[in-house]
C-alpha cells in the first residue's frame, strides 16, 4: 500500500518536473534568495517584512509552477477575456480604487490589496502576440496596426489617469515591442515613433501631473532642489557612490540605516545593495539577471510557432527594460517613475505577476512541439 502511494507521488512529481525548466528555476531562486538577503538590511531587520516577503515568494513560486502546467493554447484562447477583465478592473480602480500617497492605483478587498496595472503588464504582450498569431496577414496592414495600437493605448490611458504615467508608458512600450518583434515594417515603426514624438506636448499638458513634470525637470537640473523634490534621487546617488568596490558591508549602510534614503526596501533597494555590497554586489545581481534573460531568450528560440517566440521574447525584453528603468531611476539617468526592481524589490503584486510570466514562458517551452 505504501509503495503504491509512493509511486503515485513520484509520478506526480515527475509530471510537474516535465514542465519546469531547471536552469530557469535555479536562476530565479538565486535572485529571490539574494533579494531576501538585501531586504533584511534595507528593511532595518524588520522580521515582519521578511515574513511577508517569504510569503510572497512562496505564493509566486506556486503560481509559477501552476502556470507552467497549463498548455499554451489555453492562454491563447482565453487571453482576450482576461484582457477585458483587466480593463474592467482598471475602470473600477478609477472609480473606487484605494488611494495612497496621492495616487489611486490599488483595489482593496480587505484580505488583498493589488494593482491591476501590474497584471496588464503581463496580459497585454500575450494578448497582442495571440492577435498577431491568429491574424498574421491582417496585423501587418494599416488597419490591423491601428487595431493593435487601440488595444495597447486603452489600458495605457486608464493607467495614466490613476495617475501612474510611468507604468502607462511601460505598458504601451510592452505592446509596441510585440509589434516590433513580429516583423513590422520599419517604415511603419518609424511612423509610430514620429507620431508619439509629436504627441509629447499633448501628453505634457493634459496627462502629466505637476509632480511628474517636476521629476523630469529634476533629471535635467539635479541640483535645483536637493532637499525637496530632488531628495530621493540625491540620497540615492550618495548611497550608490559611497559603496565603492566592496561596499560598507552588509547591515552597515548609513543611508538606509539612519533613514536618509526613502523607500529603500521597495523602489530604491538597488541603492542599498550598491552602498552595502559595492560594485561586486551589483555585478552578482547583474550576472543573475543576465543569465535569466539569456536563458529566457534561448527558450524563445526553441519555440516552433509565432505565438511562442513573440510571447517569450517580449516578456523577457520587457523584464530587461524594467531592470534598466529601475537602475536608471535610482542612478539619476531616467526620471523617478516608481518602477520596482523586478523580483528583487519588496512588493507582492509585481513579484507574483513576474512569476506568473515565468510560468507561462516555461509552459510555452514545454509544449513547444505541440501545435497551438
């Protein structure tokens, strides 16, 4: 009897392993462990915060494993309905959303508070990939491209109204990136970017809040207000520059320890890493990120259909863009837009959505020989 039960458990375990890429999973776990290590210091050794982070990681891993077991055709067939659900959630946020720090971005249902904008980051590239896969000829016509752009900018506009212009821009980029990866004519790509360029004055006057304009001005003139609107980035630069090669040592970062660096466990956790572990600590993180992105792109090359290749490539390249935006933000290269460092910063919504994306990537790779 016991042997039979053991064999059943073993079969189920083998079944799960079949749809998990071990190299991809190992790199993800290394990054997550590294994030807990740095967060312990960034949070001021707050055990409750660490416990919540571990819970978020556990939920994220479970979601990733479950998503990896679902055949890709399920995602392709139902992604449009999920997209419509996301639009509904964004509309609910605009009407009844929870407000924090002047922004109405969250849905609070007592036991859970989450950002629908995080979910649309994952859903939109998959939905556009599915649309292109099912309408390859139409999607490359002028009408088809206009249809795709409408699908992209509807959620982007809803997110910009929260206000969260940074996330709105990233969502729009994720959709346009899929268009580029699908082999869109470069003349049409150039036309899109020219139109976006000429729309910049409209975005500046009608969509950007005063504090968002201030962040761009601070990027151009960093010494203008170092103790008011430029305080975050000023302290972040001090933390990064003081780390040197080896850093000040784990738990010995003065900027985070004495409260000079705000949001040090979320958006500015990279500055804590740089101050305490120095260039070597940064190199370790970048090496893990590079290995993860490279592995993801290799998985995309093994896909046998348009949907799989475009979906995996777009998700991994957007992951790279999120890394660049966060590191550039805390380093003073790009404006402060409130983008967390992927699967490293503290934050449940961002982490779980990223892990769900990794699960979808492994699902597409595992079922690559199936026709979808």
